[in-house]
């Protein structure tokens, strides 16, 4: 459900964006930050708040890589699947990550900690291979480096 | 060798604060631009032969000049910075935004004020979280110091810059799709006629530029067109942020004179290939450019030279293919990307790219058939320029078409041996 705090934040963004509809990406990101993902019910509420039809907002929401229409884990592991990382060992790294987490691309670990997602070029091609966990970037990766990073998140839990 | 864009970068990559930027001469160009006025400022950009660094190489002065004068079309008008850097293999705008955010902001303020735009958008990709935080800080500093807001430097002109963090889609880097995205619609492209400078955001005149292009503007205003041309080794003015990724000894980025040879970038700066590897080919300017080969190493990296050789300089960031990496696998990775990022608006792109990607996957996994070669050629032809609203599909078949030409035997071996010979 949209809280008053969310609505206030969305209203501020809308005022800077030009029109109510133009603030819809910001609105979705604000809500997703809190709720983790965008359910059908919430989508309808956001659409109403922005004077958009749900269908119109769904057209936007389904378009972007960082808008989740299904629940995701506590942390999103986004592995760069683009060309420079592919050349530098993406497939091997992905295999290792899938084995370590016991999931395939697009799945969430049973404990709800991690969702593994593909991501397009992260723009750090000179430091490939790379991935992001939530908003943190990790580069020059190999299997060992990934295991250490994973440890950090597991301890943080 | 002068490196105006990166000269003030700090050794460990922290951004310049407003004070440091001002100490290095920052925001003087804004004062000068306001003094000399629109015609003189645009004249300087045209004389400097600044061409758009987003990939298309359109002359910046010409684009700015095409904004209708305010008296001919009074009302709102918009200035947009395309910082949605998502071309695979490309990372030049990231380093500019992270290293010197005020340089970009000054370019945006100059562009907005002299073209009578009171509202500007900085369209940033989601993944650039470090650049996002640094730009937020820099925007707040600029606002505090009076470079943004009302009556900037006593000029009577106003400007607000809105940082829009996108939610991640390659398509948004296309100008008309970016406009749809900012309006809150699904970001599909639309007709380029009328031009966005006539009818862009909400149907109003809109000027859109790439990050690296705008970073050059303050320097040109400060030091003049002749100085800018003198930086270059080619007919286009200025320096260029070149980058190299792939299995070279020292992947990275360098600000070098426009028109530096590919050989110098690849061997002197990137250190050449790693031990035991040979250069097989390279994409000169991001994922959507045609492969070039060893025989092209002495070409100058500028828009016209690379175009003459049958490719494009694009973003100027090269992706290197070595002899131990499968060219079919590489092209499959590229086409998978383009198929995934196609917005689905135009039929050839929506239907064609997934087909191409699936054929290449089959080849990689030993299921390629001889007739697949013809099907791939068919797509190169029918996804070319003029069949779709935007350049995504033509860009997607540039590496495919050139790979079929240069690495044909490698494709055929996948089919005849029913496997990938590199695996």
C-alpha cells in the first residue's frame, strides 16, 4: 500500500518532472525502494495517484530492467552479461555463482537472501568481469573474489 | 599534449569540488558565454568542429543553431543531457561524470542559457550510482553558488536541472525514445521528423547532447575554436576519450588527440595483446559498430576515417577480439543483447533479432545448419538502415554483417563440425 510518506516523496518528484505522468519512473522507484517490488495492487495505486491508467503505467513498468513485477530477494546480484565481460570470463563466473547459490539466472535463493539477475553493460569494461549487488559495484572478479564478497553479505545478514 | 577534459582529474579519481573546479578556471566559460551571446558562442562551436560524442558525430554548432530563436517560438523549451551510457564496451561518460561533474554541469548551463531553456534534464542510467551521488552533490553546490536557479550571475536567466535516474533500458539512449521516457511513456522511438529541436519534449523545442560533447563546450568557449582544432590530428576538432577493453595488457581509457591511430591506442596505451594471444579483430566504437581487422590499425580514430573503412567510430571505445575467443560466440553475445534490448516497436527488429540470436546459439551448441548462413545474411540486409524507426536494428547487424564477411570460415566450421571449435 502507498503510505503518506511515499506519496509525499512522489509528489515532490512529480513537481520537478514537468507533469504527473512524467514522474512515474521516480514514483515506481520510490515505492520499490520500500516494498522491494511492484505488485499489481500497488501498480494500480501508483497509477491512480499519477492520473494514469494502470495499463499505461504497466507499459512503463514492464519496460525497464530495474523495475521488479515479482518479489526479489533481499539482495539483487546483477551480473554483467555484455560483450567485454563475456570475453573476460563471464560464463565461467556465472557457472560458479549459480553453483555457489544453488540457483539459476532469474531465481531467488531459498532463504530469500539473493536474486540472480542478468544486467546489460555496467560501463566498467576496462575492469571486467563485473557485477553489482544492489547499488554496489564489484569489478576484476574471479571465483575467489566472488566468494569473499558473498561471505560479506552472508555475515551482514 | 593537452588533455582539457581530464587535466583536472585527481589521481585517485575523487571528484573535483566546486571550489577546486573554480580554482582551475571553472564557470569562467559560463560568464564569457553570457557576455558574447548566443550567435558568437554557437559560431565558436561550429568553427571548432565539435562533433557529437554520443556516436553519431553530428556537428554540435549546427544542432544548437537549429533551435528556433525564442522570439520566433516563445514558451517552454528544454535542454537534455543523454547520460544513459549503455552501449556495451563504453565507459567514457562515466569517467567524465565521476571525475569532474562540474565540467558537465557548466556545459549544460551554457547550453541551456544561450538557447533560452529554463528547464534541463540530466538523463542518467541507473547503474551509475557513483556518478549519481557525485552529480547530486555538484548540482547542490552549483545551486548554492548561484550557477543554477533564478537570475544566474545577474543575467536575468533562470535554470533548473532535474537529475532523472532511469530504470535501465538501452533503448532510452535513442533521442526520441529518451523523450518518451522523460514524458513518462513507454520508451519507444518515434519519427525523427520534425526534429526534436522543433518538437521534442511535450512538443516543444528540445536540445539533446551527449555528456562528452557538453564537457568540451566550456573549454571551447574559454580558449576558442582555433585552440580546439589545434588539439586534433584530424579534421574534427578536440580530443577524444578513447577506451579499450578485452584481452589487452592494460585495458583502460585515455584522452588523446582526435584522430590518434588505432595502433597507438591499442599498442602504446593499452599495451597490446596479452601474452600468447593474437589480435583477431575489434569493434572500434562499441557493440553496434562493424568489426575491423589488423589491416586497419593505421587508421585514424575519427568519424570520417573509420566510416571510410566501413565501420563507425561510434563512442570511440574499442572491444578487442583475440584469437582464443570465439568470434561466433562474441557475435552471439552481442545479438542476444540487442534482441533483449529491442523495444519491440518495429517488426523487423522485434522479430528479426531474436531469430538471429537463436541461430547463433544453435551454431555455438553444435546445431548449426548450412542454410543458416543465408538466413543470417538475409537479416543483415533486412534489418539495415531505413526499415525501422531507430538505429538499434541497423546497429545490431553491423557486427553481424562484418563478422560474416571477415570470419566466414569460423561460422562454417561451427556448422560442419557440429560444435564450437573454441570450446
